[in-house]
């Protein structure tokens, strides 16, 4: 289970992150050197959220070329999390990305 292996999910700071998709919740969890971006799509439509504030997690996430998706729910776990270089999240999907 992800929450047992990573301290950021049980002993950490939580910060909500604004994004352009009204039905996508985005937040970061951080503990020590571990940091994760968590996105939850509450819509029945796919989304490509863009982040709208200067949060450190967002800056680190946006500047990296490779991002490790460590957990994903949704229609197809083998589908890419990025479409044309932008984050892509399926309907009703949760995505956890290591920052």
C-alpha cells in the first residue's frame, strides 16, 4: 500500500494547489525529501489540468521531463499520464505523481 511505504502520506504537510479544472482536486504531500502531487478527477470527463499558483511542488513538477506515476486508478492503468507533454487524467481517476 502506497500510504505505508511513503511517510509523506501519513506524517506530512498537505497543501492544496489551484488548477484550471474545476472538478479536479490537486494537492501535495511533503515529508523530508519526499514530495507527491495528488490529483483526483471528480468529473465524468477527462481533464488536462494546468496549475495556477507558484507552489514549489508545481514548479518542480512542471520543470521535470520525467515524472514517476506511483499510483493510478481509472479506466486503463497502462494508458499514458501525459498527452502532448501535458498531464492527462481520466474521468473519476486518482493520480499520484512523485515530484
